[in-house]
């Protein structure tokens, strides 16, 4: 599989979430805004790594291999799929494919349906372009982890309370995506 991410700005959403995060953290004033924005960015990155769900808006260019297609389907390696286009070489092939949703234990998984073709390229804008569009459950998980990181912003020691709390796995469990 070949996938490339472009158009990524890691600070748009953290800046947009700053005011609400400060309310969650009970911070008055602006003296620590830079630290809070950086901490939100780290929490979003953690959520993306742990769940496989894109929060930061970006465009993914996916070139699936023949091995990824099983019975005329390939699992889309990006979530959520906001829109998509397909091309074979320079020819638009979007109408020759479909993206269908499947579920596994309640988790939505997207599949590209159609025949593999040499030179197939799929362009997928993913993530959220505005704070208002982010699911409240994602915001909750990001704010909880932001609070943890902010509270324990010193050196983390294995086995200490500063480690990521085990209950965070339960908070993000509904967003987990099976790995490819």
C-alpha cells in the first residue's frame, strides 16, 4: 500500500478548541495558551494514533496494490471518508468504484468496491475542517487526555500516576478501528 498525506495543519483545530479546553481545565487568563494549544495538539495526535481516525483535516493519496483487493474490495486505510475521487492514470474512474460501509462490532469500516487496476489512485479528504464538525465523543476524549497531559507535563516515569491512565482505553474504545 502506498498512502501519502498532504495539506495537514496540526494547529488549526487545537487553536479552535483552546477556549473550550481552557474551560475544561479551569484556566483563566491567557498566560498558558501556548502550552494548552500544544497539549491539545499532542492529545489529538494520540487519539489519531490509537484509533486510526483522522481528526486533523488532510488529503490522502492512496495507491492500493492488487494484494489489498479481496473479492473486489479493499479496505480504505483512512477514516472518516468525507468524499473521494478515483483515477486510473489521468482518467477519472470514480464512477467505476464505490465506497461502502461495513461494520465490525459497531465500528464503521469503509471499503472501496471495484476491480483493481494498475495505476489506480484514490484521493480522500479526511478529518475535520471545523471544531463544530467534530463528534462530541472525540472532543471529550481529546479534552480528557489534554487534562492528563497538562496536569502531568513534567517527566513521565513508568509505573507512576503520570502514565496514560488505563481508563482512557475505555474512553476511546468506540472509535477504535481494526488495523490493516
